[in-house]
């Protein structure tokens, strides 16, 4: 039997016992008060257990967010060689112009 | 020889599978619908966490033996109305997934392909005539085309890598969302069980008082202007139907109203007390039913929301597995829009039930 199932079964059994007292027409007010407090304690214990589980998942989620952010950062949408080629084009064009000027001066 | 090589290379690149844009678009549509609906869920989720934390604070307060009308220790500095950290992290996860999807889209759009083509053309133009070098126009065009195809191949590789690395992380995030959806439902069930039990207790206590009141009196005479006890009994039985399946109640129902031939006379005061008592019982039964309606609407809403998550997961899996042929995903797009509508409809039901339960 899984842990979650066992908790659920224990909760169901406890709730039923509490309801037997609270819904009874014979139970004394003192007995009912104890049952009401037990109901509150039982509910709170399980709610806090669930809250801790959520907080545990949140910690895992935080780590996953960092991992996914790293994947995004590693993606190269622009081609890095394109920038080099574009810079090279500027240099070659400038070299051609200089060469042309030089040639004109000589002639 | 060089030209043959270039043509062969071009042919090889052209024949490779492209980015599965249709699968990507369907996954994005599905995720965007899920993301848009998530705000509603996260508001509820945060509200329930607040109830739990309030309950925890209440319990701590009960344990405190010495009266102290101020915090026992300095509270954490938190701006008023700050979002619960669990909710904040779930929102952040959705934002990062959106950003990741935008990155995939940018790769699929391939804007850099045109840029690379232009750079290649610019470079061959610049080289043309340099130191006597002559590049024929068809060769220059072919160079630009090959450069573009190489860029297309790079983008495709980048896309596949990003998908292979990112999809498993997103799937794990989705598992956490799924688990939180289930826990959110369980938390609400715990609160509802407690409220329901306390309401039924109140009803039974009121019914017991009512029975005692009737038992202390003689039945009203037929010519009196009072309602007959049998009529009251019938009304009470009908009012109590919604709680008649509860533990203990199912064995005791219907609760008999028995007069006492040796009791006091039936007076207008008894009559009005009886009416007030039955009205109180009815009001409590309505709150009980509203609480049940709220949880049933929540169950439907969360099932639809979880359905949206499952569909998004399914679309992501198909995108990851997409090969040369685009997967058939049109039904998912329509299905998820239907689920989004269902979530909204159920949320309206929850709000109506919440108002009725007050």
C-alpha cells in the first residue's frame, strides 16, 4: 500500500469516527468539543503536510527554471560567422578602395 | 569539379528535413491557452495556500501559553499583498517556458538565413575585382544560396538541440504543475470535509432542539390556526434530504417530530420558534449544498485545466518526435480551446457556489 493511500485511509477512518460523535444526538457537549478539536487538528495536520509537499516541489521548480534559462542562453539565433563575414566585407571593400586610390595616384 | 561539388552539397542540404513549424505552432497555441488560463488557477491556488498558512498561524497561536498581543518574533519583511513564493515560482516557470518557446520560434522563422545570404552576396561582390579576381554572377548566386542553406542547416541543428535539451525540463515542470493541481484539489476537499462536517453537526443540533420543542408540547388542536405537525414533519424531511446520506444521519433519517399528549399547550410562541428553527435548518442545508457544489465545480474546472496541461504535454512530445512529416495536431488546437472555455464556465460556477455558501 502506498504512503499516500495509507494516509488517505487513516484520514477517512478518523473523519468517520469524528462524524459519529458530532452527528450523534446523544453525545455530550464535552465529547463534541473534543471531536471538533480533533477534526481541526486532523485537517490542519494534513493541510500542512500538503503545504510542505508543495514547497518541496517549488524548490525543484526553481532549479528547473535555472536549467531552462541556461538552455535559452546557449541557443544562437544569429550566426556568429555572419558577423565576421560582414566585418570582413567592410575590410575588403576598404582595401579595394585604397588599392584603387593608390593605382590612380601612380598613373 | 568544384561546381559539381557545390551542386551536390546544395542537393544534400535541400533534401534534409526542415524545422517542424506546424508542430511548433500547435504546441505554442496549446501552451498559450494553458498559460492564459493559469492565472485563474494560480489565484485560487494562492488563496488556498493562504488559508493553510492562516490555519498554521492559528494553531501556533493556540500553542502560545503566555498572552502576547504582538508577533512572538520579528516577521519576515514582505511587502503587503506579496505573492506567495510557491505561486510566484509557478508564474516564473510559465514565463521562462514562454521565453523558451519564443527562442524556438525565432529559430524556426530563420531570419538569419536572409542575413547570411546578404552577407555572402556582399562578400563576393567585395572580392570581385580584388587583385584581379573575377567571380561570375551564377557562381556568386550559388555561393549565396549555399551559404543560406548552410545557415538553414545550422538553425535546424540549433532547433533540434534546443528542443532535445529543453523539452525534458519543461516536461518535468509540467509534472510539478500536475501534482500541484491534484494537491490543490485535495486541500480544498480537506477544507470542505471540515466545513461540511461542522455544518451537519449544527443541523443535527438544531433538529434535536426542534424535536425536544415538539415533544414538550401537545399537538395543536385541528381548529387552531397553527400548522399541522405532520406538515412540519414533511417539510423537515424534504429539507434534510441533501444530508441524509451522511454517516449516522443515514440511520437516523427521517428525524421524527413527536408531540406529547401530556405536554404543554401549543402556543403562538412555540409556533414561531418552530418556524425559526426550521428556517435555520434550511439555511444551513443550503450552505452545505453550496459547499458541495463548490467542490464539484472545482473538480470539473481542475479536470479541464489538467486536460489543457495534458494536451500541451502531448503537443510537446509530438514536436520532439516530429520527423520529416508534420504530425496531425489540428484536433489538439480545437480541443484545448474547448477546455479553456470549460475552465471559465466552471470558475463561474465556483464563484456562484462561494457566494451561496456565505
